[in-house]
C-alpha cells in the first residue's frame, strides 16, 4: 500500500475502522501528502474476508474507475481529492 500511494498508483485507500490509532494517523498522513482519498469503513476481518485473505487494516485500490465507483457509493465527501484523482490519474 505504501509504495502504491507514494508512486501515484493508488487511487483510493480503504482503512479499517478497527485499525490502530497509529495506523490510522500514518495512513491518513501518507494519503493526504499524495492527494489520495481515504475511506474508513469496515473492520479488518471484513476487509480481509472480501479478498479471501487474512484480516487487513489497509487496502489500496489501484484502478481509478473502481475507486471512483467506491467513492460514489460510499458518499465520501472528497470533492477536491476526487477532482485530483480524475485529473492526475488519467
């Protein structure tokens, strides 16, 4: 996740609601520095189960169209970051 955010490959970061406070601060800061929207939803178990995997505190969505759909469905209020997403990831 870290590398995909830093290199501009991540279009969205999904953060588990039960992630540690330290993880939440670190991920939020990293995403803000690189203008990547953060959606805090679902538990670590739910995120891991959605991938048929072990619990995950953080996921990076790389496909910008998929990320845009998730943002729209979640009613995430990130107008500036969504605009940045569409402009910089084309």
